[in-house]
């Protein structure tokens, strides 16, 4: 879906944001709850989508958004979400690049089905980031 269809004139999400898993109908963020932001995520590597966020579990990794994510949704605090889960602190997760462990506090996932990571929490400012290409819209 083109970014102009999902971003309104105020720079927030024009549609509700849902878990990307087709069989899960969980809403992550309501319309207008997140701001369209180009995040500096070049040093952040998110585990592959659908990988369990549990220590000791094998998972492939991919760059945040794999270069195809035109932007991230920024959310000021966790109370804005309708439904989101948090991983254990990234320092407790194995097999992550060192730069990711230094920048990311926790990964975000769907609280209903554990699909994720959909984004991450920044260690520096505790801001929450959702990759625009890791969620669905309705």
C-alpha cells in the first residue's frame, strides 16, 4: 500500500494498523495514534518477521524494514497502543548484532499471536517505533 494512502494530512496514520498475520485480526494502533517518521534505523537489525521473541530460539535477522520500509510510525508511549506485546530486554536475547543490542530496549510484537517483531523500543528515549511495512492497514 502506498504511503500516501496510509498517511493523512496531519502526518498520522489514516487507517487502523493491524497485526500482519492474515489469521489474526488484532488491532495494534487506532487511526491517528502514530506519527509518520523517517527513523534513523541503519544500525538496528530486526529479527525476521514471525520469529519467536524468546531467548535461545534460532532466528534469521533482516535489516529493519529491509530497505523497503519507506518510514516508521513513532509512538510516544505504550499506552497509545490498542494491543502490543514486548520482548524480554534485548540484552537478554541471544544472537543479535551488538549495535542492535546497544540501541534497542525491546522488540514489539502482536500481543494476541506473537507475530513480530513489528518494531522496537529505543533505549535512548524509550520512543516506540513500528515499521510501516511490517503491519497491515484497514
